[in-house]
């Protein structure tokens, strides 16, 4: 937008000073109005919809598209769906504001927590930057050093009976220990009028804690072991063990991503340690001050993945290897528990493994 000087305009308009001043003001007003028109023309291009006067913008939609990871080929269709989701969200937010839910202490605390996490994540991402992708030799080395996850991968087919944990009394447990098969256990449960369910699950050495995988590999087919899980117990026997190797070509993309994530976590933890070493941290509640004797709890720095659960020494799927997908790379045995699968919850913990 141009700058207008009244003195200059007076020299170009043959009129009285008063008339010249009025004319100049008219021109300035017109020029400013022109700038305003341009701004009004640009605004509709940024606003995609209006909900009771509240605009939903291109920036908001782009953020949703990025978070959803929508492929380029699907963006046209996805944009319509995501815009509807943004409209629904705006409607809900407006109604919540009318009921002053945005001032609810729990809501305000959640908002503050989210704000803190976002800022911490932004710092960590800026600090770490783009981690160099592992070389082909590094991927090959990881593949070679973990044959149980790839070249020598085994797959277990298991049958199970699900019973209430309270039903697993000492005499029932003794009978189970002496049973020759899971079918014999089922007959025993029927005789005692214990209700149970049946299920079949499949796990591989890539899913399991290495110690548990070794025990399962040493077990004869048909041997029964017990998994206790909250209010239920699982009586499990191995039906079959099969070779299920994964080639380097198939595993390479997942190994690459795993190594990138691992490097990210290492850099993030190093930064956390650096900040702790230079900070003055005081525990005002001495009961919460660490003594150094606490069991290790895996932690994840902001911006490098979700928090990891504390590993269970007896867990069947304790994350020593990749998830159930045959091509998924293994996680470090002591640091990255695998996601617990719900198929009979075999992956959540073993008690009384014989």
C-alpha cells in the first residue's frame, strides 16, 4: 500500500489549501479502503466454513490432514470428512463453553497438561532434529544379530481354556498339573461345574520375551501352563511349533524405522540427562524423593513416542521382539515392551510357567 504525503498532493491540485486538504483526505481514505478490500478478498480463501460465526480455516484442516497422515491421492475425499469432523468439534466446544465446562478444574488441568506436553515436544524435536537413517550395513547387522526375530523365527500355535481366577483352587491346580491334555482339563472343569471359554492364539519368538520364548521352545507339545491375568486364569498348551522365517528384504523397512526410533530415544534421554545435570531439583515432599533402590521404570522423553509400560519379568509378550506382524523388527529386550494383544491375553503375563 502506497504512502501519501499531503504536502505533495497540495502542489499538484490547483485549489485553495482547504479544498486541497479535503481532496487529499478523500484520496487517502479511498486508498485505505482499497487495502481493506484486498484483505477481505484474501480472508474467504482461508476460511472453509463458519459455525455460528466461528470460522474453520485452511490451517486447521491442514493440521488435521497432517496428523491423520492422509496420502496425497486421498486428500480430496479426506478433506471433506475432516472438515465435517472439525464442524462437529466446534459445535461441541461451543456447547461446552456455554455450560462453562472450559472452566472446570479437571478440564483446565488437562488443557495445561496438553499445553506442557506440546511445548516440551516442540523443544525436543527442535533439539534432536532429523536423525540420520541407518545404513544398509546397520540394518543387515541388526538382522544378523537377532536371528530369533527373523531368520530363525518360530511360531507357536496354542490352545487355551479361560476360567475365573477364583476357580483355580489348589485342588484344581493339582489336577491341572497332572492332566495329560487340555481336553482332560476341560472334562475336569465340567465335573466341577467350573465355567470356561475356549480360544486359540498364535505367537512367535518375535513377540515374546526371550526367556519365555526359550521355555516355550523347550516344552513338549501338549504341556499345560498357566497364565494369571487379573480376575481370570488361562490354561494353555502348545499345539504346534512351526518355522516362520522372515527375509531381510521384508524386514528391512521395519528394522530401519526401529533403529531410527531407537536413536531418537537415545538422543532424547541424553538431552533429559543434560538438563537434569544443570538444573536445581528440590523434592519438597521427601517421601517422593528417589533413593536409587527403586525398580527401573522405562520412561520416554516428550516427542519421541508414547510412555512405555514397566516390563513384567514373566510376561509372555514382553517386547523383546517385533509385534505379531511377521516383518516387524524386534525391540530392545529391556527397554521396549510390545503392545499387549487381546487374543486370550497370553501376552500379558505368565504365572506358574512349568
